[in-house]
C-alpha cells in the first residue's frame, strides 16, 4: 500500500473490476508532491480491464484515514474521449 508518510511515490493500490478478485497496481504521486492525487501506472492494463467492467473500485491507503474504497460506474467510459499524455 501507499506509505504512511505524506508522499504517494512508488506505492500500490488495490483495484477491483466488478466482482473479480482485487488486483494490485503500482501508483505514483504528482511531480508537485501534492497528496490529493495519485496516478495508476500501467494504463494499458487498467484500460483493458476497465473496458470489460461496469464498476471499478479502488482502495488506496490514505495518511491518517485508512484505506477507503472509491467506487466508479464505468459503463459509459469512452477511451476515445480521454487520451493520456
């Protein structure tokens, strides 16, 4: 999981697609070292799994907050409208 410190550099999050088993994804913090955003690595793997799912749940360890689960309805996701840079 992400370190208990204030940085999210080189951490891991759990991602669950629909009712499948959770998968571990590595993540990185932003270059400005802010702590309210993390970026999942391996976008192509994430996108492949997400395109077959209706719901994505992401659990990340947050400093002094535990590991909440964020749930997203991805049924209408259109990858042509989002291109990572």
